[in-house]
């Protein structure tokens, strides 16, 4: 009889003892790796992992036991019963599976205690079943007290292992429980072995002879260990192949984060690059630590939806992200994947498009549509404000002389001046070529608007000085107040335009406020515009002819066609009142064509020596078919082209000089004569006389009317007559009303004249009912 424990060192193969120890350590490490994985899985997959854990631990403990048994090299021969040996491993697997199921996903201390008891009993049952499978010429006896002690110690170690597993994290959740489990198995095995005694019994020798050799256990244990390794490898492959989306996450261009229980458990490098930190710094944090929703609400992304957010604490407010979520199974557990898409470039482009849609591309001021919306909002708010309508003075001349590029630069300068003059909450808009509107908010009295208008005029006077800048422009301002001058947008804008019109009539470069009298004048003008558009159709226009005479003899050499408007209610409207309006509204084109055709038809009935002069507006030169209209009028009337004379002013050269010159040359090539009217006023330039060979120059009546008592006016008339003589152009003096004026013109050598002194305008002078023709040749 001998004690087994005493022969461990002397009667065992230490190499096999070491293998048994390694098998035990490997089995318990595999156990807690698999158990750790099972806690993160959905329930179905967790049960699969528990089976793998039970197999790994049961086989590992069984292998540890029998490798240790095989290490015995005593004098007594030992064999093992195959059936009981296989039963022992099944018992171990079954008890471990039941213990792990009871342990649960979130084990408590009580559950750990019950599971530890099941594991200890399983190891003991496997151990004593394995001992029962020994076939040897001896009887096996046990000491009950050490066995109970071994069970208690094993239970305590297993309990500690499960509690450490439940409360630890990271690598400690594997290493510490595995060490305690190894200790539980070793304590039970060797304590139980110390309680085992083999009593030789010669009568059992026959049983040994009939038993199978124990050599079959060597390949069995090798296979068991291979199976143990295979289970671990299979678990790793399943973990990577079926549930680990890390490779896929790295392949996407979007930033991804996988969360579980509100914490990030996996990220791809795109998210790290986006946040500017390493992936390790993100793991374990909450998405709300990095992102904040645009609406300011707590960070949360509803399932299947998306929200817009920006980086927490980011200075760049243009950096916006779209974050969407989906629930997936990741590494066997239910997780949420957050897809973070950078919308910054798209949002910037969208804002740029929206900005372009609501702002003027040249000046970056609000455009008409944006201004209309802002005006409606201001009216809806009900707070008093001022509406300023601005129109640039001299801008058309600058645009025509210096070109459109220079005009665009002037408009940008004007926009900068207006932006600098207003307050931050005021609105400045460009609504036309050189038209601007300003909404001045929080106006408590007209003086507030007056101060703004004065500031704008002063800024223009300082920055736009014509004396040092040939491209300088001025500004006229009309002001209407809400709600005093209008309770709706249409009325308010109309009244601001009315005030602007008054400012322009008052000399330009000033500001005017709307009042009731101004409204009446504006309504009067609008009514006049309306009636003027229909004057031709209503047969309200007529032509009268003023004689043109030879100054020396008083003989008539021709007539000038003058337009008259007989309004059914207003009576005869003066040409100085309606001609500028016709030019502003564009009606002068139709009216001018009517005058040209009617004058030619009338002159065709006159003697062949009498010519007719027709005034052509600057606006008519903007119509490209003016030469065609002249040709058609001559052909329809049969008038000799040499008897037709067109009178133009120098303003025709300002808008499109080359176009005007081409039209004049085409008209002159027909044989029609061209005269320069109102010379000495406006933009008189010798370059125009040089550029086009005019047939006649007409001195403006303002100079003629003053030659009696104004030596300066007489000097101007004398200079113009001398200029005509130098260019070999006949000179005509307009507005001769007295004999003294006629005599002075004779003394200065002016060959032709016209005015009331020689006769008043009348209808067709050669009609049967016309008054006697003739002109006064003397005083």
C-alpha cells in the first residue's frame, strides 16, 4: 500500500506533468476567451458559444487529468476502461455547460457561486469517474475528509474566477479568472489524489490481463488537444469572418463608428482622420463627446434616420456632418453603426447657390427678389422703417464714354459706399442698372432717414469728385416712410420712386421726401404717360411747320416740322412737357416714326425748292433700323431725299458713338441732309464736327435771345458763326423774335434764321386754306 501523492516527484514523468499543466492553462484561457465573446453576442449566438466553452473546458480538464495519470511510472501496471474514460469527459462537458448557462450574460455574485459549485462538482465527478476506470491488481480506497476539502477549495477558486470574470475588464478579464480556474482544478486533482490509496490485491490480476493497453490514451489526448486548439481557431475565424466588419469599415470612404450601449467599440481610420485623433482615443467614448446636433438637442440618432451635426467645440461653423445609423450584429452582439458623411463642401456650395439666387452677382448686394421678401417681412413686423430709392447721376454718360467694364467698377464702388453708410441690420439692394433701394430699420422719426440720406450724399461728394475723377457719379435719393407714406410694399415703393423723381427734378444730387403734393404730381405724370402711349391711336397728335428764312432777304427756304399734342381734357400740352416723358418711357420711337412719315408726306406736296426739317431723338438712334425707316418714309411719300433734313443733338453720340456715326453716314448716303441742333449747349465737342460732315449747324435759341444785352452770348454766337464758316457749314440761328436780333445776326454774317419774328408755326403752309405765306424782311 502506498500514497499516490508521495510518488509524484519520484514515480512520474515530469515532461508529461508539464504537458498536463500546459493543457490545463491553455484550456482555461480558451474558456474565458470564449465566455467573454459570449457576453457580447445576441442570445442565439451566445448559446452556441456556451457549447464551445463547455467542450473546451471539459476536454481540457479531462486531458489534464489523464495526462497526469499517464505521467505515473510506478511498479504497479495500470490500464483504463474505455467506456468509463469516455464517460468521464462527457460528465465534465455536461456539468460545465450547465454551469455556464446558469452563469448568464451579466453574472451576479450569487450566480457565480452556484456556477462555481456546478463546475467543482463536474471536475470531481470527472476525476472519480476517471479513477474508477483504472484497471490494476489493487483496490482503490478514498479518505472522505480530504475529498470534501478538495471540493470546498475548488469551489472557492471557481467562485473567485467567475466573480473576477464578471467584474474585470480588458486582459484582466481573461488572465485572472483563468489563473483561479487552473488553481481550482489543480487543488481538486491533487488534494483528491492525496486522499486516494491503492491497496494491492493479487486476486485482481486477471482483470489487468484482459484490459486494453493504456497506449490508446496517448493519441486520444493528442487528438483532444488538437480539438482544443481547433475550437479556439474556429472561434477566432467565426469571430472574424461572420461578425467582424472592421475590414469592410476600412474599405468605405465614409467615417464609421460602431457603438454598443452608447459607447464606441470600433472605428475606421477615416473617423480618426476626421476628428484628428487616433482610433484608440475614440474607443470607449460616446458619440456625443465628439459631435453636437445643429438644433442644439442632446445627441441622439433615431434608428434608420439621419441628423446634421458639427464637431463639438469646432471654430469652423461651416463644417457640417450628416450622421445616419443602422442596427447591425457585430461580433455577435447587437450594435449601432454610425455613418458620418462630411457635408461641408456640399453645404458651402448650397449656400453659395442660395446666395447667388438672392444677391446681385456684380455688387454682392441683395437683388430684387430678396429685397421684395425682406420688404414684405419688414411690413409684416409693423415696426417703422424708411425706404430709400437711389438713382445714380451721370452713370449712363460714364458707361457710354468709358465702357461697361468701367461702369461695373463704378457700381462696385457705389455698393461699397452704401454698405459703409448703413447700419448692420439695414438692407441695401441693387434692383436695376444704376438703381438701388435701402431699408433703414428702426426709424423713429424722419430725421433718422434724413441723417442717413445726408451721410450718403456726403460720402458720394467726398469719394466721387468729378474734378479729380472723370468716372465719378452722383446720386439722387427719394425717401418714403412706413407706415406714414404707405402700408403695403407697392404703395411704399411707388411713393419712394415719386420722391426720387422729385429729387432729380430739383437738380439731382439731393434727397427728397415723399409728401401728398408729390403724390398728386406723380399721379398726374402717370396719367400723362398713359395718355401719351395712346395719343397716336386716338389721333391726338398733329404737326405744325415753322418757316426757315434767309436772314438777309427774309425769303422762305424751308420749314421745320414741330409736334403738337391736343389732349381732349388738358388742351394743348406743351412739347417741353411731353417730349421728355415720351423719351423716358420709350414712346418717342413710335411717335418719331409717325412724325417722319407725316412730314415727308406733307412736304412732298410743296414746291421742289422748299425743304422740311425733322427732329430725331437720341432714343431713336438706339433703334438699329433708323436708316431703313428714313428710306421707307421717302419711298412712301415720293419726297426727294435732298429736300429732307434731319436735326440731331450731340447727345446722340454719347451712348453709342460708332453706331450713331454709322447710322448718320447711311442716312447721308441716301442724299438726306443732317443738321446739328442746339449747338453750344450740353456736350458740344469739335470732335463731333470733325467726325461727321454736318450740312448745317443750328445755334440754340438761349444764346440768340441774349445777344441784345449780353456781350458773352454775342461772343458765343460770333464764335459759332466763325466756326461754321471755317468748316464750310451754314449756320442757322433759332429763336429770333425781334428786329434787333435779326440785325445783329446779319451783322455777324449768319445766313439763315428762324423764330417768331419771321412767322409762327402753322399747319400745312401750302394747303388751300392756309394763311398767306411770306416773311417779314424788315422790322
